[in-house]
C-alpha cells in the first residue's frame, strides 16, 4: 500500500489555476481593497509556497505604520485573508472539471495539503482514505476558519510580531491535534510513500519528519516538477536522514502511470 502525499502541483497538473498569482488575479476582480492591503504589507511570488513564505516577510515600514495606526488590525487581516481565500477555492470547485490523468488506487492512503476535492471528485477516492491536513473547502456550508496556511515562525519587533504571529502556520500544533491520524499510519500496511506536487517548503518539513518516524522502513518516492523543487526535495532527504536505498527522486509526471487518452 502507498501513502500518497499530495501538494498543489497535483491540482496544477490537472489544469486548476491554483498558483498564488491566480489568487491575486481573483482578488483584483472581487476585492481590490484586500489585494492592495496584502501587497502593501507583504512580499509575494507567483507560487503558493511563495505566498505562505511571503506572509513571514513584511514590508517593515508599511507594516509598522498600519499596525501603529490600527491596533488589533492583525486579527482583521488574518480573518480577511482566510475569508477571501475560501471564497476563491469555492469558485475553483464550482468550475472544477478536472479529469483523471493518472492511475491512482482507491485502496491507498492520501495525505492532501490541498484545499480542493480533486481526489474525491475526479478520482472517486473515498473520503475516509483522504486526510486534508490543512482543511478543505466543500460546496456546502463550512467554517472558513478551518482553513490553515501560513509561514514558518519568525521573529519581528514589538510592533510587527502580532501580525507575524497571526499568520504563522503552527505545524507542531497541527501534528499534535492530529496525533491519532499520524499514529495510525504505523498500523497500516504502507511500504511506499509517494510525494506528488509538493514544494518541500521549510514550513512543512515537520510533517514529513513525523511520517518518517511512523513509517521508518518505507521507501520514499519524491516527485519534482522543476529544478528548484528537486533541490528542495534533496534538502528534505538530507534532513530526514534517508540513505540511498530508501528513496528515489522522480519527475512527478512519472510517479504514477498515466491513463491512456485514446
């Protein structure tokens, strides 16, 4: 059995516009005030991992001015990001027509870092086999505060720290709250861990470390989509202490067999 770790590259491979640049474009059309505020406070790139990392890189002068002028606004900013992000993912789900591209087993276990339902909708994977570690957005009622994203903990000054704290991803806390899930992995017949579409950002390393602890004898297959991701995967491999017989690095297009379109 496989444990399949799914990152944003999985949705991108299925044609979903899920880069940060796509979120930015959505906000420009639907909430320009929000995007102006984000752009004035943070430095972002195009990819989703750039967005999470960017939340920890404030434009100091602008951030200090805003935080001094509006005490307590850090909670408002965090709430606004979550609400607008959730509305964006809902809009993606409403238009999600992704079709199967790969041979995925319904018997495997899936740990998804994504917020969409591509695994369930397009591949008919049973929900009991999918763990949405950062929450997911359905088409029905849900609490947008369940959505989790953010940067690795970093230190600012007395003025900027509240905003940095508000946008941090508390990975230790998330692992603790999902202790039963991670512990259960060791009781499953998992011999291979396949990673598809993950960026291997520093903020998420502890999840992989916990999985390594629960599945110490599993073979790892690290998928990558460009040279940057390949180098980041190598960094994970080094920090996990894997030896050459315990892992493979594979272009993510070859992690799973493709479904013939003929």
